[in-house]
C-alpha cells in the first residue's frame, strides 16, 4: 500500500466528472440521439473502447493518428489505442459478417471516444459520440438522403431550426473532377483535399507552404491556389451558372444541384446548403461529404460516403455512408440557444416515452409507380406532424398532431405483397402500409390482422396521405 | 497513408463487438440496472473512462494496480490509467463537493471498466459495471440495508430467486476483532484479509507460503492458519452458539446476527447468508462486506463499507457503503437460467416503461413511533407487490398487483410536516405519504393538492398498509 496522502487527485485534463445535474443533461442528449436513430430504422451496436493500434494506422489520415492515446499491457507486446472515432470498428464489424447482413444494414452507436489533442471549448479528450451508418445499400443517393434526414431530425427534435444551422453538402467526386480538369495530378489529390479542409482554420499561404514542404512542385501548388480561389467563388455563388462557367469540364457532375427537389419533398430543403469547399479531413471519404455548420461557423457534426473502406478491412466492396456527432459542442449550442431544459423540465423531457423498438409502420409500394412516395412518407412519419403554430417546449407531446414514429420501408425488390408482408413481420413491425397511388392506402395491423383501405375521399383528418396514415396508426396505438 | 492491406484487424483480446442482438441483451441488463437504482432513490452520475494513475496507486490493494492499463500522451508526462473500478473516481467526486451534497448522497453509475488480466469465461478486459453507493449518511446500518435491498431487487427484477444466489454478508470489524483476540498483530491484518479472500481460489498452504515470503514470522503465520480453520468452522455452523464458543472475546460484536429480523421485515431474509470467511480483496473496506454468490460458488457482485476512503481523497470523514456488479457474469448466469429473453420477447422487455425519474412516493413518519415502518414500506413500493402465484415472464407487467415505484424517504431530523413536505417538493415527488401509525396513512398528491386519509377499516384492497398505499398511488398515476 502507498502511504496515505490526502491531497486531492484531480481528474485528467480534458475529462469530465458528471454530477447528477450534468448527467441528466447528457442523458437528454443521448435519449434524443437514440430515439431519433431508432425511429429512422437504425439498430444499435457498439464496439470496444480500445482497439489494436493497427486498426487506425491502416486507413485514417495522419491527422487522427497523431491524436491517439496509445498503450500496451504490462509484459504484453500488442499495441493498443483508445478509439478516436467509430468508423474503423464499424468497418471491421461489418466486414466480419458481411455475408449474413441485410442490404442495407442500418446501424447506430453511442459511446465514449478519446483524442489526445489540446482541450479547449467544445473539444475534450474524452467525449460521447453518436455514429449513424447505412452500409451495403443498392441506392446510394437514397441512402445519402436517409442519413441526412436523420441529421436534420436530430437537431429538429432538440428545438433547433434551419436559421441556427445548416447541413452543408459537397461531393468529393465533384471536387476531384474539377481539380483533375485543371491539371492537378492524382497523387496530390489527398494533399489538396487536406489543404481545402483546413482553409478557414489556417491562412492559405501557410497551408500552401506546408504542401510545398512535402515536395510538391511549384506548378502543382499554383493549381492548388487557383482551385481554392475558384472553389470559393463557386461557393459564394452556389448556382449552376457560376459553376458551369468556372468548371466547364465538370459540368455533367451536378448531382448536388439535382437533389434539391428531393430535399424539398422530404421537408428538409431549408436545412441544406451546398458548398464545394467542404472536404472533411479524413482520407477515407469517397463521395458525398457534409458538415453541420452552426452560427459562428463551428462544424458540430460531419460525415460522408466511404465506399472503399469495408474492402480495406477484409470485407466485400461495400457502398457506405454515415456521420458522427459529438455531445460537447452540441451541449454548448443548446445552452447558447436556451434549448437545454433545466430542473423539473429536464426531468419531464427525460420522462417522454422512448422510441418504440418495434417498427410501428412498415411501408411498401403496391407497384413501382408508388416507389417515389415512400421516402416522403417515411420522412413525415419519423419526424411526426407538428401542430400548427406550436411554440412551446421542443420535448412536449403537445407539439405534435401525429407524434414521431418508428417507420421502416422494405428494401426488397420483389413486388410480391405476401413476401413483403413477411419481411415486415420478420422485423416485428406493428402496421404494414401499402401505397396504391397518391390517393389510396392500405393499413394492415399485423398483430390483429385488421385491415383498412382508404381513398382520398375518406381522409377526414387532412387531405395529405401522410397525415392520414400517421393518424390512423397513432389512434390505434394510443 | 499506410499502404492498403486488406487482412482483417481483429478486436483486441478480451473485448467485444456487440452486434444488434448482443446490444439488445446488454441494453436489457443496463435497463434493469438503471430502473432499479432509480426506484431506490439513487441519482445517476459518471466519471471519466481514464484517470491520473495516482488515483489508483494511492489506495487500492496491489491486486488491482497490477491489472491496470497504463499510458501517457505522446510528448506528455502525466501517467494515466484506464479505470479498473469506480470507487476512487466516486471518492474524488464526493470529496470535491462534499459540503454542498445531501446526507446521505445516493449515487449510481453505469459505464465501461478495464482490467489487463487474462481473459476467461466471465472475465473480459473491457466490461460494463453498475456501481451503487450511499455516502455521508447518519445511520450506517440503515444505509447498509438500503444498498443490500438494491442488490436483491436487481436480481429479483431479472427473475432470479434466493434458490439461485445468496448475498453473503460479513463485517471486517468482526474479523479484525476475532483475529486480534487470537494475537494477530495489526500490521499483518491486511495480509491476513488477503489470504482469507483468496482461500478457495488457491490452496491454503500456498497462500501461507506467500505470507511467509513477505517476511511475516512463523508464530504469526501459525495464527493465520488457526484462524482460517476456526473461521471455516464458524462459517459452516453460522449460529451464535458456535461463534461465541470459538471467539469468546468477540462475542459483543454480533451486529451481523441481529440484522436478520430486519431483513425479514424487508422481505429479503431468504436472500441473505452470513459468512465470516468473506473478506473482499480491496484494501479500503472497513465494515460490512458482501459478495453475491451464485450456484457454482461464483462471486457475481460485491461491495461493502469504506468509511475512511473519502478522507483519503481530500474530503471530510464520511461513512460510505456501496457495491459493483459487472455485466459479463450476469449475462452468463441469465443465459444458464433461461432468463435472458430472446427475439420479440427481448424487444417487449426493453419496451417496458422506464422507471420514473420523479419520485412517485415520498415517505415521512408522522412521529418517531412510525420511523420503523419507513424501511419496510419503501422496500415494498420499490419492489412492487407481486401477484400471487405468478410464474410468467419476469419483465411482464402482469407480474404485479402494484408495479414497482420510485420511492424515497426523508432523511431530515425535523418533525415539522410543512418542512418535510417542502423536502418532498424540492425532490419533485408526486405523492407524499405520511405514516400515522401502522393503521393510518395520509396520501397527498403534491401536484393537485388532493389528500386522502385512510385508516385500517377503509382498506378495501388488502389489510396491509403497503399494499393500500401502493394501490392508491398506482390508481392515480394510471
């Protein structure tokens, strides 16, 4: 035994002691994370808090490797690291079971992460993070929208709105095409993306100097500089005209601009901004990338598509998209906005019923004509239909005409209704919703076998089919 | 960037990848942990996953220090360790705010812990642990019972019963008195307790050899051997007669035997066993110690009183009692007993409403004559009143006549009813329950100010006051 010594041992720098009041705040954040992810059809998983060091050195950018807490067991020779992010663990887990997992696999995870960086406001050495990922899907643009809808509903559930923050989108394929069209050599692409990602954090001159220091020639660095300038111009005028003028050779890659109509249908258009200057620091992103930017230009969440990563961890080629969101900056933002409930209100907010683990609605299309109706219906059911003019507490049930529900869709390609309903039952769904056109819907209670078919003329609640379906289910579940 | 390499990186030895099915199982365990602790009036806290190394070297037995994962930040000179247990963090947190905390302070915590020991069945290098502690109370024996009641209700909520496991109690003060009465020198007490704790894990001869190797003289080691023999004899015949005969000089220290009547009143007598051979390995225990022993002699939880520890971390002298329970052996035990729900049943179990964060019942005694009624009433309200002859699923709501509730008591010494009700309101309680003798109770709805006074003749449900109170509240909350 060491000799008694009663001077206090402080907590390690950058870590937190959570007393009951702070713990309730953290539980408020994790409750909204979990409830929202579940309603969007994601299943919870978790991995170890530490991993073999090699898991991180294999694929992350150098940025994250320098921030690792590394260690060994006394007398052991394995190198370990505390996890700085979830994606490598996720890739390992998916790769190990890829053959038996559904397409797509939708997973979320909540747990502690660790970075050996200098602690500052909004950045700690231990923090909580939510990770949400869609892996192995067959419709990548749809999976991207699925992930983005979760991001938006997370903030919406906390009472935040599009005037406080934006989900800023870009596509690395587009940036790469633009850069290539200007003569950037492929081997310098990663460095260019790193410079892009750090523009705004450090002076451009310093970033270019760092690029030169790695041995990149003067002519290539000149292309870096011109690209940064034109990208900024295109970002300042985010219309197709400006884009086509500045980057005529990349004009067919306008996937980003085409999404806006769909975002409108999903009710999230106001939350989205496009910016071709978003790159994301991590090396593994391949397509869509996004950051959530709150007032004051802070990035408070981020993610993107990483289609090559699962293969790198021994799995099959697998398209994938996901994002991470930390609890520290989020808590500060909610405090700033007066949206973090206190005292009795916090207890009331935490006492709201948890999201149903059973899917409450399971949506299938009666024919391919209705496929396009699925995403907007899911978006409405998962978000809940807000009561007109509500301006009370974000967590109050008074807020909703139809409360948010756990809603899923079939991803099967068959049109055989019997098989589709079997899929719904396998996932323990309560109600199957079969769309037969914009004016006709069939709602089937899978527990009681009761079945309702309604056509537009029958909709007493609202002419909108989503409100009808939501109300029909909500009444039966009440 | 490291060169691509697609061979899989395995998880670190002794860690777990939790896929959705395994995650639901873990969430089932943590839900029952959290719900039970909340209903018993404990508030959730958490600390960092890693601490300054000194926090552990200061007070733990050498046993735990050799199992630490230790590390530094690259370029830093602070020594850190992944937390192997919660108690040092708890002591630090309590010490830092002792002056402003209530008496007693009742805290629980759920999170990951780490031990660099050899992984085996039931022992991993990363695991979850529940910690439950009562700090700074003025009635130590009552606080001990409070902690023990939580232990029992945790297992009961999972469908386990006293035929599957026992809470085995001992008191270190008693063992120390017995050892001293035989001539054991105080400086060898810690080593003796360590030998005692390891009896059953290793051959006695080997343990005594290890004691000799530390320089303890032959005559003292002989006392070790005789003590172990007589302790075993007393443990095999756990009656006061045997005890008094073997240890006549410790005969006034029979606190353990006196508790049985109280355990009977709390409805947990069947779950309790006494054994003077339980010591607990950690050096900081000072009084009551206990282990939960399941069939097959596995210790699946343990704890005790640690009255000197808070002071060691810079706080005031503070009586304290608590316990820890890990998820790994618990999961194995539930599997063995067929008590871990599967598939749809697991989802149903997880869908049971969470324990109310608001205290539903807040109990005060009308006069000192009713003080002794408080603990049994709390025990019944927190446990729920089980329907006669129920033998269905442990998580089913059908199981209860009166469902388990979040119940608290006042710890204030005043008899001023107005002040006591103010205490109830400060804690956001819904109902105050004022006991006016075994046959008369006042139930006050603190939200609506509605008040009911019932006497024995009015009890239509059950002659037992606890059932009446529980039913009265449950009906109003429904």
